[in-house]
């Protein structure tokens, strides 16, 4: 049994769909029912999140899903607007969503945070001099790309994959490799990044990588775990803040 809301979604029944898909489908049904017409603005993220008792990151993933389907348009500093009406009802749309294997970008980052922080701790006791040299090279190349304004994240990926390889455990290495493959192939991830127009955040991430490398060089498991956890936390928070499209002057609590 689940809790029914006026979004038309039972928030505690997340299978077989992902939670963001459930919420997105509920919003889609409200559009199809005529509650929101063409050109109408959807409620702000925080209002939806409070109503469903979920995080704003899950709501943002639901909005990204609707954006990819062409039902809404996200306008910076204004909000989310309906630009297309669904042709079918929930029952007809659900199977299409069930076939989607794409995970939400913030859900993916959370999984990486849990796994990569523990792997970094384990790798601190097993890392070789050669791997330290490779990590230093990748970090230097990240810095060069940042200074040149080059939009290339390959050395970022190699930095993380090398830390996983330093665990000397092929299963752990394969898991992180697969997570990064999912990230690179994810339409949800690409859509999230399309909203972000600034790359100043990369300076912070470069400093994070430096702290991780220093902990690995010192063979400090606790330091490596903490540095990796904080790094991915910084990534989550930065992406969330930079992709926020709600009107900053709107406060839904004033209208309750």
C-alpha cells in the first residue's frame, strides 16, 4: 500500500519504476488532466518536494525526465513551463518509463559517494608509486585544461578510475568503471549539464582532487575516505545549486 497524493503518485511504491519516474509521471498526469495548460508554470521544486516528502534532488530529476520527453521547458530564474501536452494517460505512459534504465544524476552521485569514499580508503593502503605518478599527471592535466578553458573531463574520469584500480581489486575497479560509463551514457546527466553555463566550480574540484592525492601519498585511509566523500558531496551541492532554475524571489510558503 502507498500514500496517495494529489500528484497521482504513491511515493512509497517505487518499483518497478525509479522514484523520480514516479514523481515525473504524476506531474505528467496532472498536465494531461488539464490542471496545467500550455504555457503554465509548474509549482516550484521545493513545494513539490514538501508535498511528497522527498528531496528536491529527486524532484529535479523528475523535471529533467519531463524535459527530455519534451513536455516542459526550464527557464533560468523563472521556473518550469508546460510546452507540450501528453497524448496518453498514465497506464499508457508507464511501460515506456519502466523500460528506461537511466538513473537520476543525483542518485548516481550518491552511489558513487558511498562506494568511492570506501574504495579510496582501501586504496590508501595499496596504492603503488606508479599509480601515484599517474594520479599526479592526471591532476596536472586537469589544471592545464582548466587554465586553457578546455571542456574536457577525461582526466577527471581517469583520476577516479585509477584510485579504484589502486585498490588492487578488479571487482571494485569494474564497479567504478561501470558507474562512470552510466554517467557518460546518461541522457539525464547530459541534460543536467546543459543547464550549467559556468565552469568556475572546476577550481573547487581540482582542490578536492589535490587533497585526495595527498591523503593517498601519505597512505592515510581515513584522510582519503573523508577527502573523497567531501569531494563528491561538493560535486552534488555544486551541480544542484548551478542547475537551480526556480525564481529566486518566489517563496511558496508565503502563499499557504
